[in-house]
């Protein structure tokens, strides 16, 4: 069982246990200070905030949905915390727009063999895809492709260039 599945099972179990917990609260019969007051009930509708996203947000530079690149550390396919909020918004967009489709392009820097970099690019794309699916996106909305080192963002041979090439890029193929 992979880590995400185990984490999901633990979270579901914990949620189920807290939902079943009963609180034993009995009114204090000796306290007569509140007996003459009617309870106040807030009847205003709960607003869960605006619906997450619409296709216009994909091109709005002020929206996190316009951010489409996830960078990785050297030889890693672990998503850094700085990208989790952005990816959560993309996952929510996909779940609210069932017609939306995306391709995740995995990339690697020039170090390593061609085969190794293709595999690493695929791992990076799958890491992003798995996080999106865990947060509500449907698997049929996501396609993963690896370009390995074949499509570099930067062509120089230094750490600053290599760090730009270790990435996964979100490309929407259908917005809605």
C-alpha cells in the first residue's frame, strides 16, 4: 500500500472516530441565570466562499491557477510545500470543471542518462498527478508525459539552469 493510501486511510479513520464521539454535557440545574433567556440561533446562510475557479482564472495573472510550473530538487520527485497551495487550487478547478483536461509534462536536467531522465520526468509528473487526484481531481482528467532532458527551459550548464529544468509543467488541453 503506498503512502498516500495509508495516509488517506488513517485520516478517514480519525475523522470517523471524532464524528462518533459523544460529549456528555448536562445543563447545570443550579445555574438559573440563563433560564429566562432564549437561545440565539444564527440563521444566516453559510457562505463557503466563492466557487473556486472559472476558466478566466487560468489566464488571470493574479490567480494561482495561472501558475503552472512545479520545480523539484536534484534527483527528487517530491513536491515541495511551496507548490501545494497552487496544486490544491488546480485540483479544485478540475473537480469543479469535469470537462477540464490537463497534461503534466515531466522534465529533468541534462545530468544522467536519457533513460534515467525520462523515468525521473515521469516520476515528477506522476507525483503531481497523484497529489491532484488525492485532492479531488478525476484520474481521467490528467495525462502524464515525460520529456526527460529533451525540452530544457534553460540551456546553460550550471546549477541555476539545472534547477529551472527540474520541473513538471501543467498544460490545460481543455479548460472546461
